[in-house]
C-alpha cells in the first residue's frame, strides 16, 4: 500500500494588499496545508507556536519585516525553510535575507508553478532563486519565455519530449537502470539522456537538474 506524504504546513506572511492573488493558489495546491495568514508583527510568534514546515513571505519592502528583533526573527527562520517573494531583488536584499537564514528568493511576479516548486525544493534543503520578470499586472500569468527571464533563470536549450519524461522520472528518484526499464530503452541510452538533460539545464547534478525543472514547470509537484 502506497503511503501518501503528509501535506506541507505553510505559514503565509504577506503585505495585506498582496495576499489575495496568492491565497487561492496556495489553498488549492495539492500537498499544501495553508495555515491562517500571519501579519509581519506576529510572524515570529506564529512561526514558533504553529511550527510550520515552511514560511512564505511576500512583501514589497522586506525592511518592514527585517526591522524586527533580529535575534528572535533569526531563531524563528533558522528552523523553518523560508521562501521570500520581494518586489525589489538586489544584492543588499540577498545579504539581509541570508543573515536571517532565508535562502530562496523570488520576484513577486513568480508564477503559481514556480512558487509551489520553490516551496517544495526549499523544504528539501535546496536554494531557489529567480531574477525578476518584466512588469506584469498579474503575478500568476508572468511569461516564462527566455527573453523575459534573467541569465540565472534562462534555459540554454529546450528539452526534447523524451528528455522531459526522463527528467520527471529522475524527480521520482529513479536511477538510470530503473529509467531504462520504465521506458524500455537500454541503460546506456538512459545515461545519455540524463547527461544531455544536465548539459542543457546547466546543472551539476541530478538533484540540481530536478530543481531547475521544478522552477520551470517541467516537473509537476
């Protein structure tokens, strides 16, 4: 009997005017148990009392949250994987976020698939970053085209249909032999596909390739 993993308990902390566009996506996401909204003023208390699996912070000005007691905030975020969505992403923001143990930083224009993938990847211990997109009125309809994505988020080459299937099998934790069996191909061919995927995505490992695939919507959560 297959045991389904427990849903991730996610604590949202958003600027009040940014909350509505994100709530329906997070509430309807498979594998996510969305906790009640936490204003910035109660973030530390809620993080420690609710013990969420992840925190998602959405703000146009991170300073309003980071200006709180650093020690308490650092304690709260050090034990809980956190994804930061910010209106302005720059070197100072990244440095400030890193000092508070926030590794994953995305623009407010992030797509629904990217946000959900980032949460899952961050909980798994990975770091997810994306450069800001061009201006858009709807944060969930931002284009994923290469000319709208910064250098760190651009795909060097498109994956073929077969490579996309192999990537999704990699995301399930299958090795080359298992992939070969699933697709009725030789292990050598499976190894070739994996090598091609890593090269096209610019990934140094299978884990990194899967993470990149998740942020691009190539791998479903």
